[in-house]
């Protein structure tokens, strides 16, 4: 099988998500890099977030929510970066629903984990990044930009846990201003 190639989407590309321009305006990425099935972007999706530090009750809630999303085949979008988000990804990869993974780095020269290859080849995984080819390492600043992208693409947002005063709290306020349904941490 021929390896998939990265695709660059500019704002004028018909596959560029209009939600980004509607919600982010001039802050919307000038371009996106994609690997995988772009049709997944047209499906309703739920963004999944969780702060890195997460109390036991929130862990249980996130785990149960991931199981329910898996059972109902909900398309999930996330950076899948925090420990709890990674655990949710592990659960979701065992299902057949579409997933969108947005790393906090460029897709160029990114080594794909083995467990991503089958879903990618099956057309149920899309990798999406707003970062240029020279952003090879994730950072806190890139993660914030990535999380904003994920939230702007979402039809609904679930936040398992928010550290008070943290970046996710500010993101939750922005999501509320966009009138995107928000659940989880309340």
C-alpha cells in the first residue's frame, strides 16, 4: 500500500474548515497540514480535554465518558496529550469510530505510533496540525494554540477536569462565548 501523503489546506481550499474562520477570525491558521481522511472533518464531533493534573473523580468520569463515546461511535477530536487524554485515546482506538488527533507540533517528520497506523489506513483517523514544518517539538505555547484549534473545530466540548486559573479554564470561557455546548467539569 502506498504511504499517505501530507496535504496542506489553505484558507481558500474547499476542505479548510469554515468553523475556524467563523470562530477564530484572523486568528484562524493560514494553513493546516492533514494526514488521513479529510471527510472526518465534515462529521459532527466532540472535543475532549483534561488538565494534566486530574483528581480521581475526574479520572473516573473521563474514563466512563470515553467508554460511552466508544459505545456510541462519536467522532472525537483532541490533542490526546495529557495523561487522561492519552488513556481516552487508547480506549477510543479499540473502536471503529472516526478520530481526529491534533498534535501540538508539525506533522512533518512525525513518527506515527504503531497503534495509529491501522485506523489511518482504514480511513477512520485524521491527523491535523496548524504548525509549520519546522515545529518539531511540542511546547506549552503550541499546546495552547492546538487546544484553541480543537475547540474551534468542535460541535461540542467535554472537559473532564480544569485546573482553576489554568489555560483550559480560559479556553472553556471562549468556548462558552462561541455558544458551543460545554460539559464535564461543571
